[in-house]
């Protein structure tokens, strides 16, 4: 579980807030289990890209981390 969470955290950093590709059907996500896990953690029950837009704030106005979610 620890190794899996490290992969999820690294993918979130890599995406740099561009998480709109993490939501949709299994076919849309092409069974990319890492992206599906990230999507589940940052927006469980989220709608697909065509349905909505979500903003995730991880830093304050000074660029400091808000804290681990």
C-alpha cells in the first residue's frame, strides 16, 4: 500500500493540477489503473471532462503547500 500511494502521489505531482483526464469510463481511461486511483483520491464520484470542470488547490497565494490531503 505504501508503494502504491507513492506512485499515486508522484502521478499527482506529474499532472500539476491537470486532472481532467482522470475521469470517465473504463474505456476512456483505457484501464490505466494508476490514473484511475489518482482520480478516485482527488475526486471520487467526479464527472467526466465533458460534464464539468474541477479545480484543485494545493498551494496558497505565496506558493506554499496547503498541507497533505
